[in-house]
């Protein structure tokens, strides 16, 4: 089976990019592949006013979260953009201001990296 890491960089004003990427990760996981999702850059705004996000994107996010596919949120980006508290309210830890994920480490571990 293959390994896939989805790096979400898009602003949540483009909810289709979120819904599609999260759905693809869930489909890969369901088929036995390894899938991880990371929120980075402008995608960290997703957590701000999350209840107001369009229903299809929210449903895809909830599924990915429930299936433990969300592997992380960039500490630096969430802190810099002022959304760390919203990220933590969703159950993700923000510990400092280190930038994540380490794409070189993911590549070394055999992950195919998809940036959205």
C-alpha cells in the first residue's frame, strides 16, 4: 500500500479544496493506504469560526478528524495568524511556534506529498 500526506495550504474561503482533499484522504485510508492531513499556512484559518464553514466541507473535516487522519496543524502559522486558541478548541495541540510539517521527513518515510 502507499503513503500519502495532504498539506492543506488554501484559505477556507475555498471549501471545495478542503472537502475534496479530506475526502480523498479518507478514501485512501478506507482502501488500506496510509493517509495524513496537515493544516498549514492560510489553511489554519479553517479553525476560526469552524461552525460557519459550509456543511460539505465540515462533514469531510469531521470524518477525517474522527478517523484520526488529521496529523497536525502548523504551530507557527496558527500562532502567527492568531487562531491557536481555535485550533486547540478542536483538540489539536499548539506547542510553541515551530513550523510543521517536516516535508523532508515525510518524504524520507515514503509519503507522497500532495499540496492543496
